[in-house]
C-alpha cells in the first residue's frame, strides 16, 4: 500500500516561496490572490528590462512528477496579456511576480517543484 501524501495548499506554497525569495533578496509580490486551498499558481519573472516570462506547474502523467514549465516569454506587455487571459479562464489562479535583473526565480530549487 502506498502512503497517502497530502498536497500543500496553494496559500502555504506561495508564502513559502515568497519566504525563500526573501532569503536571496529577490523582490516578489502577489498580484492575484487565488483560491487559498486549491488555486493554481503562475510565476511571472520580470527582468526589469521590458521583458518577462511566466511559468506554470505541470504534471507528468507517466512519472507522476510535477515541474515548472515556461508558459510564455517575451515583452512584458505580452506576458501580462497572457496572464490576464489565464485569469479570465481561472479566477482561482494565484500570480506571483518576481523582479530580478539576473533572471533568478528559484523554481528549479529542491522543494519548489512538488
């Protein structure tokens, strides 16, 4: 029998992510507060040069793993338009905006993909 693993709530994950970013002095803030329990999360990375990208978490049916994939990349206004479109489909969506000239988002660090 496999052990039952509970998922973190969206709110808990977002707060933990913001805390991790603070440890690296990377500014970030919530621009859309989704459903506290089960809302999906988008992370927008703003490199403060007019460019941005957004990441969303995907689920691999073959392995059962979760990972962060690039959703959109380009001019910041285009990325914002894509995020606005996503919010139109899913009002429970969380959006976290990370601002870092070096392009750091920390999503590839252990513990953030689950």
